[in-house]
C-alpha cells in the first residue's frame, strides 16, 4: 500500500480554477495555435506568433529571456518584472507553461516564467517536450540542464521525450505526429482543471516532493472489463520507460459518465499494485463525451537524480 493516498478537492457544484496556457517558443506556440483554452503565445519575434490567432501575444527578445533566466530567482521581485509580462498573468489562478526544451527561448523562457508565476502567486505547472536523440548533443544537454533547473521552480513538471512518438505512431509523418503530441500534452491540463482547487497545491507539493519530472500515460476501456483495459493501456505508455516500482509519487484522474465510485475504488486499488512505493493523489469527474468508456490518466514521477 502507498505511503500516502489523498484526493483532489474539487466537488460537483464548485467553480473550477481559472487555468491559462503560456506557449513559449516554437513548440509552445504550436500548441497554443491548436488549443481552444485561454492562452498566451510568447516568442522572440512577432513573426513567431502569427499562427496563434486566438491567443494573446507577447514578444520577449532572446536576450531578455537569457538575462532574466540566469538571474538568481531570489533576486527577482514583482517590481523588476516588466508590466507587459505581469499583465498576462492577471486573469488566471493556475499558469500552464508549455515549451520545447533545448533551445534558447523554450529553455530560458520556461525557467524565467515559472519564477514569475511563483512571485505573482500564480502557481505554475510546466509541460515540456525533450529533443529527439538525433538532435545535437549540445541541444540535448541544454534540455536536460533546463529540466533539472525547472523542477525546482515549478509545482509540477511533465516531460515528453520526442523519441517516444516513433513508438506511439511509427509510420505517421512528423507534422501529423506533432499534432497527436499536442493533443496528448493537453490531456493532463483538461483533467487537472476538472479536479483541482487552490487548497490542493500544497498537497500536490507533498505528494510530488521526492519526484523529479513526471511522465503521462492514458488508457481507455469499455465493456465488462473496461477498468482493467483502461489500466493496462495507461501503464503501457511509451513514456513509462523506467522502473515504476521506484516511483515516489503519482497522480491518477479517472473519468466516466456517470462516475461509479465502486469502480473508482477498484481502479485505485489496482494502481496501488502497480505502484507499491508511490504516494498517490487521486481525482475523478464526470465526462459525458466518453459515452460508455472509462478513461484513466496517470502522471507518474521519476525519482530525483
């Protein structure tokens, strides 16, 4: 049995938190261009943002990103942060920062803006993609360095290695594969927005405390054994390429229509069997779009290096 099991606090009838997406650099702006969620597109030139028609836009030069990101976070204050940046954080309670790591804008932008969110009291969740193994060693090392730094600046960091796309959609053209990746990266945002409250943030910190970055698995099931099928598919995620028994923490969000509490209890019990050493935080919500299907979303933490 896990060392800790707790639950998200959003109950039916309560207003969900206001989430806002901040897409940083090329990968972040690609995500923003395809989402209907409230969002801000952030790039180093206006041309970078042209495809993000529905989003707010913010241009920050690469030099500014580098200077701010390399400043000791303890030296930053609200008054030092440019007003144009502060304004973008106004109408949100949870900021979701999305970027590809390895380049200047994505790596330094996520570093800086996760610190900004904390200073402004806008808790940040970060979602990042990591370079393909065929990309330069310099870029891959920069991504890993940024990832380790960001782990200490944000409430939760979820990472997706681009290489795993080849396992997920092996024969799909890369442009279409990236669209699939965007929809996968959107899943934890949609799920967390349905179960989280502000009071959950310190509990999430406690649960995630001994983990570094997190990986995602999603499973769908229908029929008599839909719970087993959904659990199996979620744990078969190509991003779960590490020893799951070593994971210190995990988040599980279960959705169906309607929610069957006994089924949720059975699913949680099975997750305990897969993750015997993990602290576990669970949530569930009703999603009519699922019809007769059950969906399980798992965020599993890798041990800190």
